[in-house]
C-alpha cells in the first residue's frame, strides 16, 4: 500500500514508506480505521482511535523517530580532514619477513654476477664502444654549434640578441649577415 494510506501516523510521518512498519500492524490498523463506501475511494475518519490511546502505535512511532534521527546523523555532511592516519607512512615501510637462504641459489647468483661483471668490463674496454662514444661527443658539440649559429643569424636579421646588427648601416648589416651565413655553412 502507499504511504499516504497510513491513517495512524501524524502528518510529518505520513510520507514514511510502509516497508518500515510490520505488515500485521498496518493491516490491523487499516481495517479498524478505514470504512469503504465504494470500490474507488476509502473514507478515513479524522480522529483515529489509535492516536488517542497509547496502543501499539507508540513503540512504532518511537522506533521510526529514532531511525530517522540516526539516519540524519549518518548522512550529516562532515568536512574532509586528513585524520589520524595522515602521518602514517603505510604498509610499504614495514620490512617483509626474512626468506630462507639456499646455498645452491646463492652460489648460482654469485657466479652469474661475476659473469655479468666480466662481460661489462669487456664491453666498456672494447674499441667499438670507445669509437662510438667519441663520435657522440663530437656530434654533440657540432649540433650545439649549429644551433648557436642559427640563432645568431636569426638575431642579426631581426635586430635582436647578441648578434644584433642594430647600429650598422644597411650595407654593413648585409655583409655581417653574409659572413655569419658563410661561417655557419648556410646558403
């Protein structure tokens, strides 16, 4: 049944769903207080006998009020705080248990570490690696100089920066830019 057909509840609690009350109590109160005059609409008396006497409604009303109060306290918005665990570093900081050491695995691990160390030493002392490292250093310097020259030419053309040709005559400026381009290897 809908919650509006519960005659024994006062007005503020008339909207509480009927699922919160035991079915036996709802049906007994409905049959005692509702008089049907036609098939469509029940007639509900204004003064309910269950409200005037302290019968079975009182514990239900008390329980519903307590339930509503506890729900309102649970749903009350609270500000989010860091709380008492904010300084706790977490489970990651707790060391794990010491695992048993197996001699065979320890020897195997030591042998592999020695092999890897020897292979690394041979690779680092190989002439191929030394040649590649030398080329890399030269390319790095060459590329850095290309970038510096490119920005110097652009600054001279625009009249800004360290290579600015601001105080030069137009002829001196063109000669200066041509000299920078020739030095950089640009057309």
